[in-house]
């Protein structure tokens, strides 16, 4: 019999006792859930990125099991008080480099990369600022788009690195990919479209963007992406003030993001061509939902040991009323998170996680080596469901008591498979832009 989900606290550490703190878009620049790889583990060392109280971008490193963090400044300072301008990391295994992209919200970006081999020999290589190159506004000369947002590094099965990003703006944007082979970056192009007509019960919209819940390879090399659409025109809402997000969709690629297929295996888009994934394509939606439920964008996804995709979505269920007006207030009062996953039989199943969000913010998802699921809810609460039950027996495993966490957390997605530890970074609540501690807490999962 396989063990069910459990979390055992095994340690905590403080990368920065007083990191930059301001609230915008209901979030923090150092702890946004869509900040993929703001915390990662490689070669028995953990890495974290954040902005200091004086706005400098830093990357910290510690050996696993050690509480002390060593931080180096990488030569860039945050430009605006905008919580979208997060820092993201990626590792290119082919040359042992650490890559950083930061400080972008529908404008230019800044990137930094380390010297080759820095991550391959962490105990024998000095951890100093001169190990990182000069900050640049291109990927080694590759200019992407003047409207750049939401960078996410994705490690390819072959050891390369890809960068996912949005070109354009909220409500009128396209997802795109670039690729690094250990020598140079290449732009693969856009793979989603912002055009086409979407019609709700109340009105129509002719522009939108696809918000990704994640983009991840499974151990067999398939690239998975859950998403929701955000419409540009508020006419699709019953009344103003809500989110125009609608439907949970899913696509996958078996050729490193060049060709995209819907759940049935039908090609629905080809990266870098005019044939892109569109809102009008059939077979994309795996969980239909109208725009009037304050459905959150950019929540979370993970794949299990058999390559089956799982996601967390959250919204205000219909039994709380018809339509939401103030999405922050309504999600805080009545929002619920749901676990959506593909079953062994090939269908889709959704289960409500039976705990109020008590927040307008996002939940993160990881699966352990036994495919038990863990949802890290706002404020650092952890809920779990067993694979044996079909992920239907959700219960609260850790209540977050004593963390004083602001809301969203940043998960170390890479560490769970390496040593069976759930590790997440959070920032303590503060006010009036007073710097606040940035902490990492570790939990042992079943062995």
C-alpha cells in the first residue's frame, strides 16, 4: 500500500531579513505564484531570486540542509513598483549556466547569465558577482518583442533551455517561445493567436490573450500547457468589475513546442506560423466556465509519474450568485480552488478542494513520488489528496500558523523529485512599503 500525503516540517531559512515590499495588482514582486523558478534546486544546492530593500536584483544560494544563504547582486535595479516585474531563473544543463530574466511588464526585459559551469561544481566554484555577465536587454543579441511579459524558463529533456513569454498586452497578446542550445538563443516564434470572436451570454469580444497555468515537460518529453482565455471586451460580463477570464483549456506538444495538439491529438497550432492556437479552435476546453466567476489566470499545473497532467484552478462557484462584481472581494469571500486532472481512463475529472481561499490570490500544486497531490493555498496553508483515492480525499495538512505569509508563495518545483522535500518561499506581511523578511520553509514528503 502506497502512503498518503503528509508534510513534516524539517527546516526554515531566511534569504533576506528585510526584502523589498510593496503591494500592486494584489501581489508582491518577490512572491508571485506565476514566478516560475523563483526558487529551484540543482546539484544539491538551492537558488532563490529577489529584490533587496534598495531594489537591487540578487540571486542567493545555499547547500541543502544549510540555513545560511549567500546572495550576490547581478547589476540591475527594479525600475517600477509593479509586482509583475518578477525575477525568473533557468538552468541550461548543457553548459551549467544559470539564466535570469527580470523586470518586465508589457515592455522591455533585462537578462543575465552566469559563466559556463557555475552550477555544475557549486562547492568548488566561487559565488561572486563577477560570475555573472553584464545585464542585457536582449538574449545574447536576440531581440524578442517590445511588449514582453511573464517569462518562464523551461528545461528541455535534452538539457537545453526554452523561454516562454507573452508578446503584447493583457487582453491582446500572444504566447511565444525562444530556445537556447548551449551556444546561442533562437526565436521559435508565437504559437497562440489573439484574434477571433468569443461570445458569452451577454456580449462578444474580438481580442484576448491566453494565460498559461504553466508549461512543463514530463519525464517522457511531452510538453504540457493548461490555460485560460482573458477577453479584452468587458461586454462578455454580466456586470462590470469581474474578470473576463473563461474556460480551462489544455494543449500539448511532442516536438519541443513546434506543434501543438488538443486533448484528442488534433493539431491546433504550429509555432512561428500563421496557424496558431485560437479561441475558436475545437477541442481545447477541458473544463468550461463562463466569464462571470472571477476565474483566476496563471494558477498552477504539474504532471504525474505516468505523464498525466494536473492543474489547480480557482473561481467563485455559481451557487454563491450569478456573476461577480468586485473580483478581489468576491474571491476572498467565496472563492474555491479545484483540482483538474486527466484520469487513467483518458477523461477529465474535477474535485473541489473543500477549504475557503480567504484570499483573492493563487494556489500552487505539486505531486510527490507516489503521485499524491499537494495544494499550497494562499498564506502557506498546505492541503493534500491521495493518489489511491483518485485525488478526492482532500484534507488540510498544514494550516500556515505562525508564518504570517502575505498570500501567494513560490514553489521549488524541481526539489520534490530530487529529495522528496516540499520547499516554498514566502514573504511576511508588512505595510506602508516597509521591507519584510523573505523566508523559505521545507517539509519532508512521504519516502
